[in-house]
């Protein structure tokens, strides 16, 4: 009986958290990825989200399709990834009747999310002053590319290029590489979520503005401090970590799987050497500390490669798990999304008659 009660309590708690914003009304006037993903976050927690799009063409990502997608459909996989549990309405705010309908929806809204160009806010009468004439308690969330005073068009690629991310990403002797997801949009969305949640907690009409550029630069984290404190400019190292070794090197197992280690401490290194039968390496001056291992990482990789190449991937992954050594197989997206571990993160919904599926914007769990 106690076990049943515990299960019921957990289900109740989960349902309660999923409805924590059931009394919240959000208007989503943003497009592409960052803004819509923030609105989806609130929708997943029970908020009523109205997505307002221009009549033609609407959110541009409706047309961002793989060659294999239905060209006649108005829904793309990209669009579906950040639009969930929303009601859709197409309005031309330059039309008086349409603006009146928009104002009607605005009157009882709690949040509005936008990413218009600077010049369009006044033209469409969605600047702070006009919005608060209709609803004085409104919390306003804005995403810009390069700040409130800039009207530059800002796609994620441009931000990755100008914020240092591309200069860091890729192999040492190859060209800079962008991340294969819109990373800067994702980071900016998290910053905006935090700002909006604080505004809701504060219960005051605030305007929260996040620029993609600021979010990107702030996310350089340890790479930024490496330069700011030592004057040593970060460079492309492929999978390698500038401060830790072995960390990110790739190793082929006996069955030709690729694995990697994240050896973040002397304890982890000792355990790895014990597992691979490299007891002599632990006492070598060349590998005695993390700093020495970083200096001598090329030689260290060769030593580890010889040992790993004699072991089946399943065996080394099992033994690393048992011994508490951070190790992983390089896993494809298809395998990840088909695994049982990922199923609880999937969200399905019919949008305009089309079955859609995406990953949750809520990875947190409540107890």
C-alpha cells in the first residue's frame, strides 16, 4: 500500500508541476527558434499560449524542410520542434480590425514574447508604451540579435561566427566549424526564461530583453576565463579539452567502436590505468599531474590506444561503469532517440492535422 501511495504522490506532483502555470496566458509573437522555445516551455507547464503570426508567410520555419518532407504541408519538423501546445492565430497588425483583435487578446495576457526588428515595434504598435496602454501589468520578453539599438539580421550562424564559438570549434588544422544545432538560440532562450521567471516572481510589469550576442559571449565560460586570466587565446582543439587530459580523445576498441574518456581527476586517471594494466604509467613524471598529462597528451593517447584496441567495447564500457570511470561510446542521434532512456522526453501533438513530435523543453524533474 505504501508503494502505491508513493507512486500516486509522484504522479500527482508531476501533474501539479505540469499545471503550475495553468492561470498564465502567454502571447508568442516570436519566430524561428529562441522565442518559440521559451513559449513552449511555458506551455509545457500548463500556460495557455497563443501564437500570433503574420498572415503571409507566418513563422518562416514552417518552410524550413528536409527534402523528404511533404512540400504541400504548412508544418515542418523544424517548426514542430519549438511549437507545442499552442493556439495559432494569423493577424496583420497594420490592419485596424486585426489590431483590435490583438488588443482584445492582450488585455488578459500575462506575458508576451517577441523578436521583431527595432523599427517594426513602433510600426506595428507593439512597443512597450503601446502594449502597456492596453495592459499595464504585462511582462514583456524580447530577443534581439545584437542588442536593442541594433537592427542587424541575426541568424544563429552569424552569432556563432562573431562570438568566438566557430573559432573554437573544429580540428586544429582545419577550418572553423559551426555547431550542428542552433546553439546560440538555445542559450539565449534559457537566459530569457530565467528573466521571465524572475519577473513573474517579482510580480511587476517588467521588460526582459536578451541579445543573442550577449548570451553567446557569456556562454564562453571557462574558455573566456582562460584568456582573461592568462592572456592565452583559446584555439581549436577538436574534441580535446584545453585544461584536462585525457579528455575527448577518441579511441577505437577491438570491435571498431569509438569511445572517449573524461578523466577529470587524478583518481579517475589511476582507475583508468588500473583497468588498462598501465600501473607504471601512473608513476611516470610525464603523467603524474593533470598539467603534465595536458603537456604530454599526444604520447599518453598512443599508450592508451594500444590497450583500448585490444578490448571489446561492451567490456570496457561495462568495466568503466563498474569502476566509476567516465567513459562513453560515440552514439548516433538515431540510436539516442530510439533508446528507452529518451522516450520520456518525447512530446507528440497534432498541429493543424499533422502528427508532430519533438523533445521536451523541460528536462528538469520535480520530487
